[in-house]
C-alpha cells in the first residue's frame, strides 16, 4: 500500500501542475487513470493492465463461499452469566456454557458462537432488536432454571427486564415505589410475559403501561388480553 501511495505521488502529483484542486486536479487524475489502466503497458508485466485483468478473470474460479457466508473468527469466553460480549453487544449462550472458551463467527447479519469441543452453540442476529443484549427464544428461562436461591432468581429476572433499557428501568422503578411489599411477585410475572411475548411486543406493552401509570403485572396482562382481543 505504501508503494502504491508513493507511485501515485511521483507519477501524478509531483509530475504535473494543477490550476486548481476542484476541477483541474480531478480531470488530470481521470486522464492519468485511463493512461495507466487502459493504454500504457505495465513495466512489470509488459501488458496493459486492463487486458491483463480480463485474461486473469477468465482463469478465476468461483469462491468456495459467497462473501455473506464467509465469517471472521474471534476467540471468546462465555462469562459467568452465560453471556459472550463482543464489540459492546452481549450474546446469550446456554446456561451450561458458563466459563467455557469458544469461537465467535462474525457474519454481516449474524453471529454464531461455538464453544470449544462444539457442545454448546448459538446463532444470534448481529445486532439485537433493542438494547445491547441478545437472547434467543427460551434462553432466559433456561438460564433462570440454572440459578439457585430465591434471591438470586429474583435478581436474575429483574436484571433481564432492566436490560431492555429506559422503559424497563423506568417501569420497575415506579413499580417498586408503588408496591414496596409485593413488587417481587410482579417482577416474576413480568419476566414470564417477557419470555412469552418476546422483547419487541413486551417492551411496547410495558411502555403503554408506564405512560398510563399502570404499575402492576396484572395491568400489563390486561393490555395483552385487550390487544389480542382487538
């Protein structure tokens, strides 16, 4: 790349004079590109580059994989909460994968994570539909089943709702203020709704409940029933 930059400097910018940078420089640069690509033989090959390129294209074979299916590979480690963090996004893995190293295969539209030995794997969209954490259907419940102790289970469910962003955080804050003694049961029911509806639908209904100041799982359930009936 450095040789290419030096060649362009010597062949164009040092060998020519330009009246201005807006019109004359681009015009002369286009003329030079035509000369070196379509008219003048290369010193290295003694052939015109355009002719040489067409001959090489005729000998080229199709790629073994199309670019969209050819991934970049990165070593990763599944964290203690069964999440893999990569470029500010966290991807959920099966609960049993905690602490195991693996490989993240990065595609344009998705990521595939495989632990060493191939026992656990998961394929996620490259970017979550919302927030910075991606879960597949049922992964939250699977991870919850591996959590021991009522206090830890409650913390896990609350964190999954908070991960949804400002709406989740705002609703839980108001819920705890409104129901300081019974909010734990609401969190459990809301978590079940999150798993049942998925991130997008759940967050939309939670936002409606927050806007209408309906602080309680039963109100969100009622919004679900109303939406399904309409």
